């Protein structure tokens, strides 16, 4: 995976490309979730997933969108606050970033 910068092409680490692609697929599913059949068709034809994998991916993103109200992407971080069984407040940041990017949040 390469991307263009001012000095020319820069080779990205494999996980950078994967992270970007996962984010694009998640966003693509989120945009198509009102129509499950359209979402499945897109995943099979454009992404290359099997029917079973497409159904699983579509259901996973649809449920996350239902619970969180939106889907985390490269450009959207979702913060979720909850209380654990001991009453302690916890904060979860949902984001599909690279490991190097996650370390800044941890």
C-alpha cells in the first residue's frame, strides 16, 4: 500500500492500508444499512465476501450503529460511557485505527 505525499510516494506499513480499507468497508456498510439486501449485494460484489461473511459483517455493523447511533471510522471516534458491575464509570473509545495511533489514546 502506498500513498502520495509532497515528496512522492510513501510506502505505508501493511496495517495502515488494512486499517483504511476496514474503515471504508465499515462506512460502506453503514451507508447501505437501511437496505439490507443492497448492503449484502455490495459486500459480495464490490468487497468480495461470501454470502455468510456478508451477512455477518452487515449484522455486526447494523447492531453497532443501532446501539451507538453511528459507526466508528478513520475520521469518527465514538466515546461510550458506562458503569461496570462495581459502579465504576468506564469510558470506551471505538475507533478502527492503527496500533501506533491507538497508543496515543491508551
